C-alpha cells in the first residue's frame, strides 16, 4: 500500500532540515519563513532486519524493502485557514496524506528566528491546531447547509446526519480535533464523515525537535509539551534534526552506529519516526520470498489473505484461492520453505485467514 506522511509545523521549526536528513532529498533549508513553497516528496526505506535474514537463506536476485513517502509541506502561520501566508496550499496538501508528522521546536537558538518571537511548543501546536480546526469547521458548516436542503422533504436519515454534523461542529468549536469525536451512532454516518477527509481527523505523530543534549531525555520544553498532549491519541518522539543531518552525511552503517552510540542512542530518528507511523496507522509487514525477489509488503492490522494478495495486484485478490503460509520465526528456524514444509510449519490458509506481522506468503489464484 502507498503510505504518505506529511511533515507540518510553523516556519523555522526544523521541518525541511529533518526532511532532508530523512529522505536525502535536497529541500531548501533556509532561515526564513516559506523556504519550502512546493511540497517536497522524499522516499524513506523502511528498515527491517528480517529482510537481511531472509536474504541470507534464499540468496535472491534482489531484495525490495517497503517504503514511506514523506512530504515536506510549506510552513503554516496564524490565519492560514483564511488564506494567510501559504495557507490554502498548505491545507490542501495535508488532505492527501495518511498521517500528519507535526514538528514542534523544542530547542533554543538565537541564530534561528522563531516566527512568534520565542520558543513555546505548546503555543505553536495550538496555533496549528486552531487553523486546522477552523478549516474543518468550514467544511462541516457547508455539509450542514447541503444536507438540510436535501432533507427538506423530511428524510429521517438525512436529518439524523445533520444532527451528527451539528454535534461534530460543536466538538470542533470546543477546540477538539475530529479524531476524538465518536458520536456517530451508525457506521454509515462514520463512513460519510471519513470521506470528507477532515484535517483534524488524520492520525498524528508529534516530533519534538531538540538540541543534541536533549535527544535522550528531553528538556523543559518537551516535558511541557508531553503534559499538554497527554490525553491525545498521538505518538510523541524526540528527534534532533541537526543530528539526523550529521548522520545522513556518514557513508557507512558502521560509522552511523558508532556516531549514535557516542550520543547514547540506539537508533536514528528516522527509525523512530517509521515505528511511530506504523503504530499510529496500525500497520504490519508481510513478506514474499523466492529466488528472483525477497520483498516486504505493508498492510493494515486485521487484513485477510485475499486483501494482502491485493496489495501486490488486484488480480491476486480477485482470483484468490489459498496461500502457502509460514511465520517468519518458523521460516528462519527451518532454513526456508523446504524445511518449513518438512516440519509441518508451512500451512495452507484460505480466504478468512488474518495475516500476521512477519508472515511469509505464497499466493495461489486463478483469473
């Protein structure tokens, strides 16, 4: 599945520096607002040590990891919901992503201008929250007007939908994001609201951009920020964009790991971000493995075998018959497909099988 995360935040919080380090793309990282005027898109390879182990057993012609697209979206300022700065463009770009990566500045540096004059990540978060909420309120208000016109004949279902929209509008007016609204009453109503692609309904990951000394334990800014978002269903990670930029300059894996170790870190920020993306979006990985190719595929938790097959090609899902299946641990323990078959750990699963993280699958289909 194509996975896209959008990096957002106020100007000069480190979005583009982080984007460049994560994707090795060359977005302009300058010390002034709106250095990024068009959404830059970079691709991050999802690190997975299981691929290395599978490669050692199968010795395939190539190994293909799964990826995440990262979009660096232009900085937002107060009034963006009314078109201030690059507001409309910014808000439109957010609609296209699966999850929001909200970067907040949690470091002091007199050489880097803060758009509001002082470092305050809680205030910065609230600024962006309000702009997104204002835009969602505008969307819901239009829907209420539309549904009321359509319900003039007394259609009970439409009138009920109007009530749900009005409750959601009140929820937003109270300063709460759409992702925390759950008063839908029916699954159909929830689907209708989901199709509106409300900005504050997007899953969110907060990246606290800190200085080098704070990347392990945080600082007073990150402590205040954690307290402010403790009731949100959100992922929070500490990353130093400056450190990530330094890591990106190192040539070898060994050099990077030594550099991280010296800082007291076990993994780079990109890994933290990917783990957070998978957690917030309920994603897992399965593998296909043969002599031509070992490949990782991303699916949602709870996906059944035909749906997993459809990630490869729609024909696989449409003509799905069954799948040969073995867990990653059993595959490794038995040194491949043949050993798994001999020990009985290789099994055949049908259409109702729910794929598990790390499964190796070989699909049988007929179209």
